C-alpha cells in the first residue's frame, strides 16, 4: 500500500504561446499547459465542471489540440517534439501516435468528413492528412495546400462542405481550398494592409454555422470581419469603441443564431455581438489581463444548472484579478440564452463564464504555465506556499483553498529559486537566470531590492538566513557563492571550480549520497532513480527520513538507516525539482515539477505506529525521542523535531484538559491541510468554549450554526465601507408597446389598480406593478411577488433572492440555491430563517384579524439539516471527508460527523474527536477503534491494537479476534492472552471441547480459535452457517457473527492442505455474505465484484454450500434493476422495469439483510485525494477493469490493483482478498 498519499493539486494554467490550446466537446473541455492537457468534465450530480484527468506524453511544448467532432471521447494533440497523439479521454490512454513529423505541427484539426482522419500543418505548410485506420492508413500531403508565402497561424475545416479548408496567415491574409473550385492563396487581407509589407496576424477564424460560405475573421489590429469565401468579399466590418482595441479570439454562440463573442488581447474585455449590428451589444470586463482563447459550450439540460461550487467563487482567488460580475442590463432585443464560455487568459488564468447569468461559474486564476523550479512554505504560516517558475513569476498559494493569493510582476526571465524572509517579514528573495537576484515585497506587490554581483550569470539557489535576517546567500553558474546583507554589501565570496547549484541539489547524478561530516566520509548510497536527482529534503521530525525528487519524474522516500526505499511516487508527469515541508506541518510535503504543477502529499502513513501511540495515550518516551535513539536500526519512528518538543512543553504546562489539548495539537501538526483545524474549532464550540477564544480565521471556514448569521452580518457591515467599481453596461433599452402603456395609464387613473398591474407585468415593468400592488391587497401583492419569483427562477436570475426573502418563501429560495450548487448560500438562508430573521408577511382578513401562511421553525430546521447534508456530501464526494464532517458538526450532528470521518478513512482523527466528545460519539468511536486495531495488526503492533480495543466496552470478542490472529510462538501468544484477560492456549482447548459438548457452537468456535489447533473451529463453524442458511428465514444477523469470527483464523493455518475444503467454503460464504452487507451499506461499486468473486469460486472449487451460480446471477440482476428503478430520475431515458419475480427476489434479499446498526456509515467510502488525477501512474482495477482514480491499493501478488476506496469497502464486508487466496485484506 502506498505510504505517500496525494492530498492536493495546484493545477497549471493555460499556456499563452500557441493558439489552438483549448477545445470542448459535450460535457468536457480541455486546455493545454506546456507539457500536459487538463480535462475538465461536468459532474451531473452537482452540476459543475471538475478536473477529470491530466494527459501527459509530450516531452516538449504542446502546440495545439482538437476534439473529434464525431466522438466526444477522442481528441488529438501536437507538440514541438514533432509528435501527434490521439487520445481517448474515457479510457485515459493513447489510441495512436505519429512521431517524427516533418516540421513542428503548429496547428491540428480533425477532418470533418472522416472520423478517423487528422490534419496538421507546420508554419509554411504543407497540410498533412493522417488516416489512422482503414485501407488508406498513413500520412499524405494535401496537393494544393503548400508553398505558402506567409506563416500559417491556424486553419479550419468547413463543417458542411467536404474538403473545404481555410488558412489564416501572419500577414493578415487567408488561403481557401475547396475541391472542384479554384484555390485562393493569400486573399482577403484587411484593406489597410493592401500594398504594404506590414503584418497583422489572423488571431481567429470561425465558419458561420448558418451559412456555407460566410466566416468570421479576426486580425489582431484590424478587428473583425464577416467575409464571403466564395465571392472573396467583406460583408461586414465590425467597429470597436476605440482604435486601440485589438482582438485575440472569437467564438459563435451555438444557441443564439447570428450571435458571437470576442475577447480583447490587452485587457480581459468580453464583447457580445450580433451579425446584424456593426457595434457590440454588450461589453464586460472580466479580468485585467487580456484573453488568449475563447470557446463556447452549450448549457447542460434544463434544471441542471452549471453551478458554482458550494463555496462561493470557490475556485476564485481571494485576491483574484477578476473584476466583480457586472450589473445586469435589460436588453430584450438581444438577450443571451444560457451558454458558457471557456475563457483562457494571457496570464494563464482559466475560467468558465456563465453568459446568461453574467457570472463566473469558476475561475482558476494565476496558474503557472511553465516549469516550476522551487517551492517554499512561509516560515510563520504553513498555509502559504511560494513557487518559482520558468514563466518569470513567483506565486503565493493558499494550500487550504488551493488558490493563488499573490503573484509577482513577472518579466524576470527564469526564476530558479525562492526563499522567504524570516519571521513576519512579508518578503521573498528570488534568484533568476539573467536578472540577478531580488527581494519582492509580497503585500506591496513590488520589487524593493536587486542584487547583480553575479552579472548576467544564472543564479541557481538563494537562501535567506533565518538566524540573521540581514543576510542572503546566492549560488551561481559563475562558480561563486556570495553572502551579502540585504542592502547589498558583500560579506563573503567563495569561488568553486564549477557552477554551484546549492546545498540541496545534486549535480548530474542518479544517486543520493549520505555524508557524515564528523567522519568526512560517505556512509550510504541510495540507488533507485534512473535520472539526475534535483530535489532533496530531510524530514524535520524523523531524522532518518529523506525525500528525493528526480528528472525521472519520480519522488522517492528513503530510510537512510538501512538505505531502503520506502515508497516511490509516479504522479508527476515530468522532472521533479523542488521539495519542501513546513516545520509546523512536518508530514505534509509540497513538490514542484516541469509539468507545471505543485502537488501536496501526506507522509503520515510512514509513522502510523507513532500516531497510534498518541491516540493510545502512551508515554512521552514512545512518542518523542532524541536523534540517537531514532537512528538505531529497526527502531520505531520517534518525533525528534522542534515542533513536537514545543507541543510536549505546552501540554505539560496545562493543569487540565491535557488529553484534549495533546490530541488537538498533534492532530493539527500531523494532518494535511484541508479542514482538521476547522474540525477542532467546531469541537471546541460544541464543548462550550467561550466565543472570545475563537481564532481570527474561524469565519473563513465552516462555522457552527449559532455563529453563521452573526459573522455574516459582521462581514456585510464591513463590505458597506468598500467602494465597488463597475464596468460597462451594454446598449439599448427594450422598446415599449405604446398602446399597452397608454391603456395601463388610463386604468391607473380610473382606479383599476389590478388591471394596471397586469398590463405592467405584460410589458415587463414588474417594479411598477409591485410598487402599487398593495393598493389592491397584500394578498394580491404577495401572489404577484411569487409570480415574479417563479419567473426569475426559470431564468436562473439572482434577482429572485429579494422576492423570496420579502415573501418569506424560504423553501423556494433554498431550492433555488441548491439546484445551482450554491450550498453555502442555501445554508445561510436556512440558518437565518431558523433564527427568525426571515418572516412571512401577515395578511389581513376582513374581520380585522391576520394570518401567516409561512413555515414553522420545525420546517426551517428540517431545511437546515437537509442543506447541511447536501453540503457535506459535496465535500465528501470531492474527497474532503474532514470538511464534510465539519458540515455536520456545525449543526450538532456528531453521529454523522464521525461517520463521514470513518468513511473517509480518517480513523485517527475520528478516534481523537470521539475521545473529546465522549458519549455523544461513543458508537462510532468504538467502530473506529476496531478498524484502527485492524490497521495495527497489519503493521505488527499488537500491543497497540490491544490498547485500542481495551477502550471499547464489552470488548471480549474483539480481543478474541486479535489473539486468534496473533502469529507469535506459544509463550508470546499466552502472554498476549494474559494481557487481554483470556485463558491460556491449553485452557482454551478444554473450554472448546466443553462448549461443544453443551451444544454452544459460538463458544466452541471462539475457544478453538484461541487453542493450539485453531483450524478445528473451521468445520464446526462452517457446518453451523450452512445449516442456518438452509432455512428460508435466515438473516445476516444469524450467520455473520460466526463467519466474522472464523475469518480471524491465522493465515498459516487456513492455507494448510488439510483445510482446502473448509477454506474454499469459508471464502465462498464470506464472499456471498459480503455482497449482502455491501448492498445493505450501499457499497454499489463492489456489489457486482463480490457476486462475481463468489460465482468464480463456486465454478472452480469443489464445495458443498447452499448456493447456486444461477441464484447469484438472478440476485445480482434483481438488485441492479430494482436499484436503477428506485434511483431513476425523470430525465433518464425509459428502461425495462423490474419483473414481479425480480421484485420478489430483491424483497427477499432486503428481508435477510435487515437494518445496518450504525446508520451513519451507510454509503460509499471516499478517501482524501480520491478525485485527484495523476500524470503517469495509471493502474486498472482488477474488479472493474477501469482506470483507478485517486489512491491505489495493491493486492498480495504485487501486481493486481484496486482503488483504495474499493479496498476499504471490500475489507469492511469481506475480510479476504479478491484474489481468492485466503489472505486477509487490510487497507486501513
């Protein structure tokens, strides 16, 4: 099982150099970083786009991508390494590869007339046609499309006219080729360029979807033209507000005939146009930096709104350069239908803009677009990470939200290294390839000092002294290492015989050497990397733990005591350069790479025994030690760093709550970012901590329900002091129907107020109608408000909010927000209603009394709980179990908070939380302790497992299982029996025989398992289970306890030849009962695999069990069809309903299963990082045959793999491996 787990990914931005680097098809879109292609896919459950895959095979810059128009799973990419690749997104693999192309494929495109043909072209041509299948397999050259006089910018096939293709050139001209017609080269240059040698490159080309001959052409400086490709004439020239505007990209809006959008190159202005007008309809400033690429998606089906994530603008940086969404303007003559634009910007930013609602669905701002050479955590803030890149910028990231919060001005060439200033100085020192070194003031956003002692030589490493904040050291290609003061005074200058890369870098070597400076000798050589090592990092707490990053794209973790590699990580897609961790969070590591990503890793699995020592409240000597003790060969891990010693000192100062504080401080120290601090803040609130002790950043996370409204109110008051700027508005107000308006005015003067209101509504003048509606009655006003709200909901318009608030329609407003995925907004509304801040207006009745038809508090509380559940599920499905637990703690639902931690395999955190909250969390805590004890059995820490199980009331059966599986000698086993207060091995044999004589089967099994011959329990137990299952009324409760106990027979006894028959029967019965348990717990992904596993064992092994293969097949089919029927939504296509016999079979299964005792644990498991894609570490699940997303679990043969989520669920319902070997599965 991998020891290093990916817990976070800072994705690269979109490259700004090549043109066709963004593409879309169906519910996916893709963009290119330098070396990888990022695929986003619509999650239909939550109606939002999520990062689905990172495709990486190119070794040089990707130049273009194109999606197949006939198959939404296929796209093609080209790159500067003379390579064209066809990819399958669904399978995440390569379909075909063409290397050694003649010339660099600067633009690629699928031929519209053939699904298996790709065209690509270099700067001056020719156009190459690659047929990937069929009789014409191979590459041919277009006979006419070659010999161009100007470089090709891009080309477009006509989607309707077979073989028609157009090229745009850097001189501003077009070349058009069509079979059967005269070819036209270098025509239709902008008029202002005719007769000159000036260049004005074509930045975009798009065929008109409603015409066979028209197309839009964008030139960088001469704007946009609608041209006729047949008559070679310009139909319309579109006018911009000023002559200085330059156009970078354009796109038709498929759902709005004649409408298109453009993006400016200097500033991020999105303009909306219609071909019938030469001026833009609307202008929106979306960003300060210019556009690079635009691509329009169709909206998902109605009621599946493309939603924001639950956190408003979750993907938008807190200091994003994105301008707030503009206010809406009424333009009924040219209103945009629902549509979404994928926007890529010149600074690498990528976003999805909802044109109908005029807001960002998400904006991933400020991503690096090139190799990241270095990364460093801020010394006094483990949540801030600085990165240095080939793209000439330093970016500072918040690792909790995975967003960039600061970026340097840029234009520094290559930045190789960064170093934070010590203490609270908010500055970063950077080292560049050509501009020397500098100090950047992060808050002010400007360079304040430069150092040029190395001249134009590249500086590979820079280090700011943390003992003397006035000193900075640099190492350079000129062979000098210079130490200077921050004001530029050189203190020391050391000359080396070659370029100096710094103390953490190895030069051109595939090995890592460990030196003892007291002996001046190399004491170990760590071999395993296959390319130069470029990153090294010692763990600040475990002295023997060394991490290395290499140009072979891997990260390796080493135990330097023995020189062994503990784990190898393959997720990066290119050279690994920088490695770092923060002393206050020593087991969270960040790495950076030439693949332009920063990845966060948890190393906590490397010290599992130590973590459990803390939970078991072992002595300090078993938790904290000195370096000499920790470095002893075979010694268990001990914390030896500064932070652990500080925690110990602080705990010992306390006079009360030592246990609680110890658990919290170590939990926050050992856990990766992602909610553990938020969780402990909520636990403190539940335990009654005074609000004055809440940390300053408490309101940034998930707040307890009693604080939510108060803190949001305070935030609103703060915002009233901030002046908000607005940009643009659009043109044209809708024309009025004069006759209707005149009639309305007459009705008003006649006192016919209701008729006036209805006419105003017909005219769209809702505000005028609502302002006088109370003159009719409050009841009429309320109905009119509700009508307006319903209309705005259908239009997905945020203006619905005040209408629902005013009428007290909480349920409708909550449903509006949840349907769009704005779960935090829904939560705030529900909590405000629970606190009485949203009232239903009282309606007067003729007799003078009044009534309110609003909801009561019970309804509001139910809505609050429902929204909290939806928000928790969103986080959980996103692989953030800790934040999901926070959602439940915020509404005092401790049971489900614990359950979600367990389902996320956050067992240590669950036990810590349960220890503090005690009785309220007891059942789930006991289950977590049981699973954690199973984890201890894997790492052979049996005493620790016993300590955990002793904390469970009525723990005898748990201790029996532990002792039964213990593989020691007789003396060691008896010693463990004594500690667990169980009889000795010899005594257990007599007790088993006595129980058998008395007919007590369960006691017989128990004591035989604890005896010298535990295999004697197997035939007795199996016979009992088969007898029970021969009765028609058997249930899980009657057979599972015996099977579960039998599964703890020691493996070396179970695999004995004499146990073949009973072993096979045990595996089959455990597989079948496991399938029923999986159905009960809703582990849908493994139910078919468990049935298949049981069927295969029945086919291949000679056994006598009350099961038939036909029966298993019928049960599986019945489960599938009945489950599909119960979960079917109204939008799914019709399917065959379950037959009467299938309903009967499924009902019988449910009758056997009964209810799950721990209701909170129902539902699939999802560990941290479940949705994070990797570049190169691709494995197929032996259960499903599909690519595994997220953490992988390898089975006992070392080759077969399943997802860690599936492994956890499997082990909870069937203890034996899916390979049928009889080996226990223990992925905890």
